[in-house]
């Protein structure tokens, strides 16, 4: 009765990895319980997510190396893996919210979120490609496009292009305060997308900065973001909390791959009570001020919440 924070299934967004092929699912070595699915098996997972009442799914592609190049050309192929996946999902479960990732890294031979020249990321040239990628995703039926690249000016450019093409109802979930984080390691294993040189510190944020997050978020909202995101979540709960007092749009937080892997690893060894730690962790993210949580635990938590609910209703 006096509880201040409640986890709800509809606040959870389930990130999913999709790959080419048929009838296969491969467990990500550093993310036990998470798989890359071929499209046919992905649909089953998505139907389960829908039946559990999860808020949305977020899609990420594993792109074969021969389709990668420096300009991320495959990212805006009209019949690429992601547009095909979105169309299939929208046909199978039309009401489930589908969020697509806008960034070049899964498609980049350099493993970077932008086009590289002489060891530098070309901001504006990259934005032009991101716009094409977002348009293809909208056309395929994505409800939200989610730029995770951290280029400057991309939210405004994407909003303008979507509106001009008539996709006025497609929302933008902006990865606004995205930190250059070592917690993304397992995700890069999943997609084989680790940077081939250097790091992402010229476009993602420094872990030491908080005021900058407020600036990044303000820019994205001014440019048209409908939801802003803080990523990772746990080492940045203070950022979520500060933003809560500054913004008038929903805040999402990404409980990232490294955070998932740590809980799984300790749980497997019996060093922590995994289920309790998951609920406590996600509750802390909501308590900090997040409205929505992207988490690889989404399905597990939905099941736990169902059981808890059943227990409390006589
Ligand atoms: C890249 C992207 C990353 C994640 C989501 N989109 C990794 C990165 O920036 O290198 C990480 C998610 C996770 O670790 O769970 N556009």
C-alpha cells in the first residue's frame, strides 16, 4: 500500500538480436539466456513477448562481415535484415510496439557508429546515412526509431526527413545520454561489432560528466525526441535522477549487456540470489526516475511479476 515505486511489464522493452538464416538460435557466450535468432524463431520470441504484455521490443541485427563497409551501406537496404524483420513482426503481432536501432556499428567494417576517415568520425556525412536508415525502418513499419549513434544533429535531421516523407506518427527514442562504457562488451560480442581501432570516446560521453548529459538531452528534445534515454543504467542512476528534474518527456534507461552479464555470472555461481537481485536492480532504475527500461531480463521479469501478482490476489 505504501510502496512508492512499482515495476510494470508494460514499462519493459525487450532488446532482441536477429540474424540471417532459418531454424537457428545461438546463445551469446557472454550473455547466457540471450540468443541471436533467425527470423522464423525470432517471431516466436516476439509472440511470447507480446503475450506477456511487454511494452515493446527493440531490434538489433547481426550483419555478416561481407555486407559491412565503412559507409554502412547495408543499413539502408530496403530489403535488409531489419526491414524484413519489422515487416514480419508487424504482420504477426500488429499491436506490439517495434523499436529499431539507428546507428552504423552493426553495418560498419570499422565497428564504429559513424563513417571513418583518417581515424576520425565524420559527423555530418554519417547523419545523412542515418536519415536513410531511419526512413527505411519507418517504411517497414517501425513504431519508433532509436538513434543510438550519438552524432550531433541527427535527431533534428531524422525528424525532418520522417515528417517530409509522411511518417509523422513514427516516434523517436533518442539515446541522448549515452556514455562511452565498458559495459557494452557482451553486446558487441553478440553483434560482432567491436571497434576495429580506438574507442567511441569522441562521440559517446565521458563517464565523469553529468552536466553534459543535461545539455545532450535538451538538444535532443529541442530537435524532436519523444523519449530520451540514459545508457548504461546502473552506474548512471544519478544521471537519470538529475534528468528527471529537467525534462518533460519520458525517460528510458538501458540496463545494458554488461549489467546483465554480471548478474547472470554471479547467479550461476550461486553467489547471489539472481531473481531477487534482478527485481531489486530494475526497481532501483525506476526509483531513480526512469519511466521505461530496456532490459534483457524483460521476459523473466514479466513472468516473475505475474507470479507475484497471482500470489497477492486471493
Ligand atoms: C551501438 C549500440 C551499443 C549498444 C546498443 N547500441 C553498443 C555500443 O555503443 O558500442 C549496447 C547495448 C548493450 O550493451 O546492451 N549503436
